[in-house]
C-alpha cells in the first residue's frame, strides 16, 4: 500500500471513529433527556438529579447547571447546590442562579454572603419578599439601620394577601407578611435603643393585631415585657 493510500485509509478510520462517537453522544443525550422527562413526571428528585448530572457531562450548559443547583436547593441539599454553581457574586448570573446562591447561603448560616446575593435579586426586582429576607439577615449581622430601610419598604409595599411562613414550632404556620415586618421592626427598635422598650412593644402589638396567632411575635412580646418589668426578688422568711 503506497503512502497516499495509507493516508486515505487512516483518514477514513478517523472519520468513522468520530462518527461513532458523535452517534453515541447523541444517543446518550437523547436517552437522558427522555429519562429526565420521565423522572419529572414521576416527581423522582434523585432521578432528576441523576439525569441532569449526566446531561451536564454529555452536553454542558449554564441553564442545566442552574436547574440542577435549583433542584438540589429545593431538596434541602444546599452544599451540593453551591458546589454546582459556586458562591461568587456574578453580574451575568441568571435570576435562578442568584436565588439558589442566596437561599443556600442563608440555609448554611452564611448571612453576609447571602445578603450579597439577595441584594442582587432586590436590585433586579424589588419586592417585599426579598426585602423581608434582607431585613432579617441585616438584623443577624447587626446592621439595624440597614434592616430598617428594608422594613419600611416592606411595610409600605406588602399586600394583605402576602404571607410568610414560620417554623419555630413543631407545626409550621403562616402569618401576614406585613405582620412579620412589624415583628422585625420591633426587634430593630429594641436593638437601636434598649431603654425605649415601649416603642418596640408598640410594633410587636401591631404585628399581633394583624396576626393574633403569630407565635414568634408573642414570644418577643413576652421577652420585652419581662425585661421592662423584671420579677421582684422576694426575701425568704427565716
């Protein structure tokens, strides 16, 4: 076989090899796309994660990666979610990616990093729900004035049908978002001036007037009243 024939034969073999690989890749992608649809239909979270992970290996895409991270976060697997998309603040992140980073960092007790992500969301789409998250996180990081800015926005813009869920009891419950903002306002007012308990109590009472079943606000009220009127010590009789 002359050298020209050898070159042609080699080229043909390489072409066949690439064609076979392409067909295999396409078949695999089609398989996992069908598998993904079926797992979604069945509501099988592990199956969805499996399918998306394979699809990201076969044909990587930002959209799939964001979706995989969201599925992890929605299932409470926050570390896996962040391992998928990272924790960095990126201007070109999709809204979904920013949301995943924000809620996962909050869940993993990283309030300062979570604030960065929630601020991105807030700047893209101001709404009372994001304002509440920011106010709550600002209180955790002892930024009372920063929290108050978001609280005032929330009280001015929260609608009567907006709710917020609380989980401090065995049975989770929901209250009006506006009531939740009033509870935060009371906490901030107390943090800013621990001597003026009455002002803080007035905000907590506003919360309870809107939502009498607001257990967390009731606990806050009890704590403030106890601080305002500490029990007197009685001298034991001899």
